[in-house]
C-alpha cells in the first residue's frame, strides 16, 4: 500500500502516527507529494476527486481517502485497537472535535496564505479561532477523562491538532486557561511517534 502525503498536513500526520504507534511502517510506503488548494497534485486527483490528502492506495480495491476513513481501515487491518469497541462513540467524538479544530485552523492558514491582505477578513479569522477555542476548552473540560492511557485514535487526533496550532497559530496561544490539556499535550507530544512526525517548516 502507498500513502500519498505531505509531512506538514496535520491530517496526514494522524495516519503517520498510527503507522508508528502500531509498528506497521513496513506495510505502507509513504509517498510525498506537492499539492495546494489552488494546484492539486495530479496523482492525488486521480485517486481522490477532491484533490485532498491523505490518500491510501490499496493493493486491493480502490483508493480510500479522508484521514478518518484511512485510520479506521488501517486500525481494522492491523487489529490495533485504536477504536476500542467499549468506548467507540467517545473516541470518535474526541477525534471529531480534534478534526473540527483542524478544519478551522486550516481555514485560517489558507486565509492568510492564499488571499491578499485586501481580501482577508479579520472577523472571519476571529470567528474560526472562536470555534477552536470552544473545542479546546471542551477537551480541557468534559473530555479529559478520554485522554488517558491506553492510547486511542482520539488522542492521536488531538495531539496532531494541537501540534498544528503550535505550528501555524502559536501567537494565539491555545494553552491559556487550558492547563490540564496543556499538561497532557506536553507528555503526549513526547511519544516517539509524535517526535518522528513532528512538522518541520
């Protein structure tokens, strides 16, 4: 199998962390591609009509895409247990919360990167950050009990989301008033799988 990926993508990072947490790097070849929202990579488009990464090219069957689809597939294939049946809905909700953070964070990044200063909307950026702030506060509050060992996919998604906030939106400082989540992330980001996939600009 091949994973079409770019190291700076936080959605890609979720898959890459899973591969390292489960010791399955040998089963999936990571193929780095260059793609942007304005210029989709041809190989990616051939496998995913939306032109988005990550994409998993399987040895059998069509390519699959969207990070949550890929991680569920690999978890099932490897019998990794990162979506435990007895906590499935909680894990999926934590993962969805993390992906919601990433959705808004990427919108903010693209607003600054692909629009001229005249086209950018500070109000739009602030509205996206408010969504992020609410999600981070929810993780620090009602979802902290789900961020304990053993590791599951919700934790991996949260770790990748917070890492992306540090990478692209550090000046806004998500850690303010989120001490428990900040302490958790300090420990989780020290895992070998997180260190090995840490984005480098």
